[in-house]
């Protein structure tokens, strides 16, 4: 019986699925779902490298905006892949308009703060 750990995830519940749902996806999509798990893991590693670049302080303001966008967006895509939302017959549970607006406001606030800190720090 396969587990998320078999695909490089540290925790059994890393997929956001119950064990029963995980096993069902593995049985239903034995080739595609493991590929999606591998892509999700790659995206998570990409996020780690983005965080490292942001922490380095060696990026200009345009790169900072782009990297900050990746830092926010990539984990969302990885989570959808881990949950099997892009598999045939499954429906992607996108964010509501209100959730998108909240996320945009939060990101704008963070960007403004980082921008001001860059000039004041």
C-alpha cells in the first residue's frame, strides 16, 4: 500500500487527503496521480529556492515582486496537485472571488511594507 512518504513527502497527511481518498486516487489513476505528486514536490522545492533568494536580499524590486508572487502561488498549485484536483473527473476547487481579493490585499500590504523597509532599512 503506497503512502505519501513513498513519494517524498515527510508526513502521511501531506496530501491533504484521508488515507482512504489517497488510496482511491492511487488505484484510479496509478500513473497520473504519482506524476502529480512528483510535480507537487518539485514545486515545493522551487518555493524553497525562491524563499532563499528572497532572504538573500540580493534581488531588485522587480525580481522581488516576481519572486513574492511565486512564493504565494506555487504552494497553492502544489496543494491542488497533491489533492488530485487536476486529475480526470476531479474538479479544481478554486478560490472564491472574496478569497482572491483577500489574498491580493494581503500580498499588496506585504509588498508595500517590504518596499518601504528597503528604503528605510
